[in-house]
C-alpha cells in the first residue's frame, strides 16, 4: 500500500478509525487499498481525500477493502481538468474470473472545452455489451460531483448528484443474466486509453500536460458486506436497508427520461447495426 505519509501514521489513523468508526467512516485509510501506481495514488487531508495520477510511465488505482453483495455506493469525483483526451477514469464494481460480474462508470477524457463522455455498462456472468453513454450537464472537472450505484436483487440504478440516469432491471425471468450471486469490490483507476477512448482513438494523449490527476472524496457504502461466505445483511435487518428493495418511483422515472432525452449519446438498445439478429431481449421490455 502506498500513502503520502509514513506507515506508522497510516497505521495510527487506521487504529483510531477502528476505535471511533462513526466519525471515521469515510476515511480512505480505513476503507481502501491502493493497488498500483508506485506513489502516484495519494491519500491526503487525514484520509478525507484521495488522488490518482497518470503520467507516461504509469497510471494508478485503488480498491475497496470490503467485498459487497448488493449495496448503495456513493463517491464524489473531480475529473482530470483541461486537455484530458486519451485518459480514462474508471470507477466500478467487479468480481473476477471468466464469468465475472461488473457495474461500470467510466469517464472518457476529451480535448479542452469538449465534454467528457460518461460511459456505463453492466456485465453478468462474463458478458457485457450493455453500454449507455451520456454527456453531463455540468463541467465535471470544476468541482466534485456524486456518482452513485444502487445495486439490489431487483435492479441497478446509476445516478449523478442524486439524479437517476439509467435503470437496469433484473430480467432473469426472460433469460437475461443479472449480477446477484458474486460479491464485488469497488475499484477505480486512472489510465491511458488513447487507442480508443477519445473519438475512437483519433485523439492521442498529450503527455506535455501530464501528470493528469483525478480526485475522490466522501465515499460511502450502505451495503451488504460479504465475508467468509456470508452477508452482513440478514432477514432481521432488512428494515434498516431500504435500498435493498428500492426501485423506480415516478420522480426517478421522470429523471431518467430527462437524462436520456437530453444527454444520452449512445444506447445499445437502439443499435440495430450492432445486433442485426435482433436487439437484446431486455431492450424490448417497456
């Protein structure tokens, strides 16, 4: 694990947070492990802020210490400013293996003045191909904004600043795999993808602008922690976890319609060229 402070300070902070968990619940010292970057990932401000950096030699990343099987995950991000073309900031839940599950937010950088593309996807049993992409209605590099994943047995809801933008229903009844059997960790990374990320790879990363930096704060997880083959959520505490049965109310449906009408730029469910044999079955549901 790489911190921007001494290991003794990090250990002391972790012990303190263990003793006073209520006040330190959002500490990155307590909640995450840095996975790669050789010092390019930094925990700052007594564990309240985390930054990932990318230069020509390497990107950086982190993962959650806990695994989850369902949860409501919130993270505030401030994305790479100015010319971010070629960079990707990924923030997602995933398991591992050839039949892995995954729920993705990916932020595709762009030239200065052009909007980021917010890319979303869902994988179940190793199969994805369920992309929806959006422009955002604000500049995500100027300030922090909250990106949320609600994942329960009924559905997945992607939200931005509390506004739902995408709903993926559990449609296993018609043969569509849904991620509900594999616990997942939260991962995030900042990396170079100029072979495809910006205009299909036409715009390359300008390394004279490096290092590129994305910032994170206020991570919260209302979630079922998976440990030793069992879940922290039981039939006795479901009343404390309203998100476990949450679906779309009228306001959420209106928000999704608004976001998709005004800001969606790609929807796999309308891409008939990609699916010449017919759209995926979940696309045909009302």
